[in-house]
C-alpha cells in the first residue's frame, strides 16, 4: 500500500519533471500501486559528493534523470553566483541520456546569466579538463559515469578558479565545496529559468588538446600497438594524438572502437575487471603486437598489457605503470624542481624512486581531486590506472597522454633490444620487488561495510602468512590525511590498507609486499591475499 506521504511526494515530483518519459513512468507506477519501484526511486536525493553525481538512470530523486540534473545545474549556478564565478564549460561522453543532461545544464546555466560553453559532440574527460583552463572557465561539468555499467550516468564538477585559498586550475572539486553544492540542491528551484543563449565550443579546443598532448612525445614510433576504447569516447582523440606525434596508427579492436552506450562486449567496461582485456589480447596475439593499450569509456584511465617471449600476455597493475612512468619522467629531467605524488593506497615504490633522485614526493588521500592539488606537481598517479603525466596540459588523470608516453618508452626500449618487462625488472633490482594486489567486496547494504571495517579494526589478524602485525592505524584519526579506513603493517615490509570505495558500494583491501626477487614477492602476496580473504569473508 502506497503511503499518503509517498504518493504526495511522487505527485509533486511529476509536476516539476522536465522529462515526459520519466513523469509518465512514475504516473504508471502510481496507478498500478507499484510501491517497490516507487520506494526505490524515492529513497532520498542522489548523493552529491566530491565525485559529483553518479548512479543508475531512473526516474525520481534517487536516480540520474533530467530532473535531478536540472536541480544540480541550478544549484551549481547558485554556488557560482555566491562565489562571483561567471563562466562554465560543459562536456559529455556517449552514455545513455548524456546529450539531454548536457543540454539541460547548458540551458539552465545560460538562463542564470552565466557565460556557458557546450561541446557539440562527445569528448574524453581529459579534453573537458583541458578546456576549463584553455577557455579560462571558472567551472567545468563533465557528464559521464566513467567505467560504470551501461545502466549508469554521472556528473563530474571541475573548478578553474581559486576558492578559499585552493588553486583548482581545472581539477575536481574537494570538500567542503561538495557539501555547499549539496545544500544548494536541496533548496534549488524546481523549474529553473532556461535560455538557449549558450556558445558551442569550437573544434579548435580539441585540436589544441591534441597538439599539446602530441608534443609530449619526442621521437617517432613505429611499434605495433593494439588499442581498445572499450566502446567509449577515446578512440578518435587518441588516434589523432598518435598521428600528430608521428606514431604508427594503432591496431584498433574494431568491436570496441566506436562509442556504444550499451557496452555490448563487456558489462563492466573497466580494464581492471577480469576478462575485459581478453578481446584486445586476442588481437595482440593475432597481429604479433608489441603492446596493448586500453582506455576506460571516458578515456581518463589507461591500462597496459605486455607479453613475454612466449606470447604470454599480462595486464600491468596500475602501480607498475605508475612506477614506470614516474621513473621515466624523473630520469628525463622534466621533473627537476617539481613534485611527484601518489595516493596512500598506491605502492610505496614511487616515493623511493623520487627520494633517490632528490625529487619531492607527497602522499595524498585517494582520488585525483587530491593529487591534482599537490604544490608544483610534475607527475602523479593512483593505483586505479589513473596517471597525470603533465599537469600543465591536464590537471587531472589523462588516459590519452599516459598511453602516448608508455608507447614512447616501449619504442625507445625496443630500439635498445629491451622491453617494459626488462625496465620493471631493473626497477625491482634497484629498489626491491614491490608487488601489489587488492581484494574487492561488493555490498548491497552500505551499513555492512562499516560493520566489517569496525570488526577488523577492533580485532585485526595478529599474523598473516606467519608474519606478525607490527602496527595498526585508524586512518580516520590520522594526524594529516583523515579518511575512513585502517592501515596495518606486518613484518618484512607487508602493508595492508582496508577502506570503503569512494564511488561504489564496495570494501577494498590493498596489499603491498616488498621482496628481494619477483618470484618471492608473487608467492608472498598470494599467501597474504588468501589469509585476508578468509578474514574478510
């Protein structure tokens, strides 16, 4: 039985819904007495956090739809006025409803008297981050759900301006701005004024991004590289960057090259998920390729796969690519006087490489919104395959520029009869073999995450694989970087961090071991992972 309160709430929402499709769906459920669907759609307003909005496309306040996006745009317009911000640029990927969400936003910002730029076609997220600085915009909006399933969409917010002493320069918002916008959403006008007086972004902006990124490459490259865009928006831009840099045209995984919001070959279009790279690796074997590169659907992340002499292909972990790019950039001399950074759940290896070369290193909280705020940043990465190789061009993770640099290094090594595998081996011999892995547990009820975390915090395993617990730290009480989670250190340089995911209902456990040989590191991390899986189950 639908309560009077829920019925009234649904009817009020329908009255102000700019989308006849979702309004009709809600009316249908009301007339059918479909309490289950209505409760799902009216389970609180979709939470606005530092990653903006992200959720399933569905009617009502709990999903991604035109009404929710319209209120969010109206709230951001109010936030801009309160802070004397006058310009916004809006981009979108190729997901379901992205065109509508971007257009609604443009009309609402323009209606609020804000100078508004709208990209006319789908673009990679790094191009939007680049455009914020290129156009001198105060705010950037990217309609994307990154590597989430096809059912989802999202809304990412960037700032170009400095606010409360924080220099954003085209990077994602941080607290407390997310809370300020969230409070304004609750008070937002349900039918904000709209205007079609917005400006369409000139094609030149994407060309400028391509030129600036291509300049990062210093030598021509004729490697055979297999590339997949995973049905996302990266292919066209990456191919143009490679061409401009005088690289051979990548061999495209044709089934996944063009944008398709249904992601037909991969339900979870995240290169880190098991099996997602299988098709690309099949291509690599067929074409006897040198390298496999993948972007996630909005192309802000980059995955790399390499092979040994026997054509056994493997995905490099984000920490491996992070160390490779860091060492390469440091040794190129490009980072003299700059800082390098990674998130606290990433490997400790980059900090050791930086220390040896006298480069300043800073560890940050998880997420590029923090890495991009590091003073005088020259390079930053996070283990979730996100890399920022030139913050001057894009002050955020950029899967296209990272792909270009990893391809360049692989080409330089091949000329010397070497490989990325050899490069990793030499890093291990110099700094110890740092092996990382993670366990990820999905929950339907978010409260279960807190319960499991507090259970481990109160009763941590006193030994793992025969190694004794040395220290345990509650990260929510840390002196500097406070975040929900625990960090445990065991004998023999074993580190374990357990924390909830910031973007999905998951608990994540990050493991790092450091050993004298690669074989020992692989064996030890396997034992630790088995022991921890038992603890977490």
